[in-house]
């Protein structure tokens, strides 16, 4: 990761701290961390007042299987209880659709349940901590992701440092090959909470249909567009 990428991510985090965001790292520093925020301030189209929303629960591949995910999640649960929150919610997806999202099998093992389902295969899961709490749910724009424009349409934020590097390269590749491409850089919470997709870090559409939340390199994008 370049210094500029890291700075973009740090600036995004800095602006969120006043909104209640917590960035907690394990002893392995940047290789294992959890990032969560009061759901009212989450940059996703959900309705979850009184809940905590996990932006990211990340454990580097080489460190998986050592209990770090459980340790990080336990810290979030402890904090949620201390704050008197209704519970915790997080996005997940199965198999190849998962990309950087949480593993639903791990979440189910930890007591999470499915709160809502999006047409694109991304689900909202929740862990209730208060009795009779209204469960979180997607807004309609996230439950049924679609756009009206033809060609490729991308919504993205600075939450993930890799968008800073790859989005300009994909835009340049699209321009060089005359591929219709529109990119919308989301810079505030209000816009993020109304994106027509359950994921806002990176949401790529083609001819109106949601394609992927996986961040594309220029080569991967051209392959996706059918350019060899």
C-alpha cells in the first residue's frame, strides 16, 4: 500500500471518529482489525437505529485460524453492551460473492442471524443484545440494487485505501477502449446512505445490474468488459 493510499484511508477514518467510529487493532497491528460505528452514521443504506454497524472485520490470510476474529468481535460486543446498543449488524456474502465481506458461517457460529437479503446476494446479519429489539434492515435501494444508466457505473468511497489507486486506472482503461463508464465518488454520509446498492465502498454496475463489490484492477476490469 502506498503512502497516498494510506493517507486517504486515514483521512476518511479521522473524519468518522467524531461520528463514533472505532478502529480497534489486535497485537498484530494492521493485519488484524475491526472497524465499527453507530449504525445511524454508517455509510450504507440500512435502517438500524440504536445498533452498531461493523464496517470491516479483517484478519490477514496468514493469521486466520488463530482466534483473532473472535477476539476482535468480542471487543465490539463488549463495547456495544457498554453503550447500551440493541446489537451489532454486518454485511456478509457466500462463496465467490464474498470478496472482502464477512463469512456468514463464522457469523452464524457466533450467534448472528439473517436480518435482510439483497437481490445481489449480499445479506445483512445481526446479533441482538437487547430483548425485543427491532431488527435492522436494508433500505429498498440496497435490497433491490439497480441503476438506470447503461454501460458501467461505479459508486465508491475512500473507506478502502485500494480505491484510491485502482479507480483512476480503471477510468483510464475505460477511456482508452471507449467503454461507457461513470464513476460517483461518495464523499458524505447522506449520499452513502442512499446508494443503490448494499455496499458503498465499491459497487460496480453494468447496464443497470449490480456486478460486484470486488475492487477491480485495470486488467480485471477489461476482462470483465470483454476486452482481451
